[in-house]
C-alpha cells in the first residue's frame, strides 16, 4: 500500500510536470495572425516594418513558419479595400489581427467586435472612436499612437526656419484619410503665431499631385505631409515635384528625406512594430486588449495652453487626461512629458501637482492593506481551528501565528508609514505560512489523550 508521504510526493511531482507539459503543447500550437499594411510590399519602409515585427516575435519565441503563421495584406490604405481584406482574413480564423494606420483600424473595427486587434501608427484613437479612453480602451482594440495633431506647430516652426519668407503653409493629404482634419485644425491654430496662412491641399489620385503643387508654388508656400497612407505610398513622387517647384517640405516620416525629400520630423515607425510584437505575445498568452493600457504620446500641448490636449486625452478619463490604476498590487501612473514650453503651452505644474496627489493617496498602500487583511483572516481562522477542533503538531500553529505578525503586520505598518525596511519582513512571514501549511499536511494528528 502506498504510504501518505509517497502519495504526496507523487502528487507534487505530477503537479510540477503538468504546467511544463501544458507549456510545451502551447509552444507547439501554430497560431495565426492577420496584418493589414497600408503601403505596397515592395516599399523599403514596408519591409523594414515587417522585419522589425518578425524579429521581435522571434525573440519572444513566436517563430513564423514554425509556431506562428502571419498573413500579410499589402496596400491597404483605403477603408473599403481594407474592410474586404479583413473579411478575407477572418475566414482563416486568426487568433488576432494587426491594423496599421487609421483606414485599416477603422475597417477592422467595423468588421469584427470579437477578434483581438492591435493597431499601429494611429493618431487620435479616442477621437476616431477606436477606443473609449486611453486609460480604459474597452472593446477588442488596443495599440499604439504615433503622431499627435499638436505636432503641427513643430512642423510650421521647421518650415519657417528653413524659409523665413513663407506666407503660406499647405497640408497635403488624401481627403479620405480619417485623421486629416485633426492635423489641419492643429496647423490652422498654430499658423498665426508663425505669421503664415494655413491652407488645405487635398488630393485623391496621384495624377492630381502635380497640379496642386504647381498651384501652391505661385506664392511662397511650405508643404506639410502629415501621416497619410496615400502620401507615404507616393512620397518619392511628391518629393521630386516639391523640389522641382521649390516648395520646402516637412514630412512626418523619415522615408521622405531618405528618398530625396527635404526634412522629416516624427517617430521611427519600425520601433512601434517591435512594441506591437510584445502586445501580440501578451494577447496570445491570454491577455485581453481592454486590459492593456497605454499613455499619451510625447507632445503634450501646442499653442492653446493645453486646451486641445485636454479635449483629446480627458475624454472618458478621470482627472485631466492623466490616469493611474492598480494591477496585481502594482500601481501604474500614466503621465506624459512634464514640460513647460513658453508659447506652446503650460502643462508641467498641473501634471506635477496631480502626480503628488496620486502619491499622497497611496493606492498601493490600500492594496497592500487589503492583502494583509486577507492573509490575516485566513490564518486566524486556521489558528482557531487548530486550537479548538483538531489538535495537531505545534509547528503549524506557531508557523501561522508568527506568519501573521511578520507578513500581515509588516504590510499593515508599511501601508501606514511607508517605511521601506518593513517590507523585508514580509517574505519571512510568507515562509512561516508555508512551513505551517506543509507541516499541517504531512504531520499525523496528535492524539488528544496523549
């Protein structure tokens, strides 16, 4: 007959092997994701993004062709085209989808409300209705913003440095691009500060570009290319025409000057794809998109002392657009750059005061207090049980008692005093709890008569 200790050892060994077997099965399972890319496949920037994405996935153990199948669809810069491609991808039953740029994100959102979606290189996800708020995305979407409309002031500043005699600044974009109006509004708001007139230069087809640039060149004009799949796809042609007609041009992406354009100011998008790979890994491991949080971008405010910033980031969020939350006893604070830029807004002091208030409330202390109460209650009940109902070896009783003093006691005091050295006592109390439970399981009951 198998003795009790042998059975517990066997059971413990099985419990240790089971998670390893489960992880092995998960690693061998082939997962499938669909990706909508806005530009054509032969563009160097498209390949740089795909390489950055797949390289990071491999670092995380997701190997394309082995345990991961990636289905790319290229040239998805228009909503209707992207919507048809999304429907096609859903027939392949993907585990999740990746939407690059706003048109693809809008198409995916309209097509599925259940499959997890990570968007990349999207401006104003709250304003565009992709997420409920930055603090709580909600739904099946989460992802990364790249350029905020307030960047328009910086683009104007660069143009005036390059060509001080400019009288106009034209924003060229595809009229069907969802976020184009947001960037245009930012440029229009900042234009008086730089003594220029902001004008829209919408284009629908490549054939229209030369006529628009020729018309703009009739007077000193600078050209701005905001995030837009159309202008990115045709950036080389636009740059050549702008150079030929003497229009100083600022682009949101570095591929513009790389291919002969004048200057760019923005983010390096392939880095966003590396971050997106981390989100893919987390979601494939069970995380929900609504559980993945992100914070505002690097440009706090522009021209209007933060009014536009608050309109964007304050929607459906507590406070003034900054937020904090506690997850698994760790407190996270979402705070963008603390900066005071004269003439471009003053959000620094407000953010610093809010940060101080958050720390003063000590939400982490509240979470630790709750944990201390929980373990105190459980082990106090066990002490009562051991003392009155089932006398056993004294080690479990003392283990629970000392554990309560060291584990719960240290957390109580830390939550109140924030004295860091007290936390060193907490794991000692945890060990006492473990010793008590182990001894309770393996020790035979003590005869009351003895």
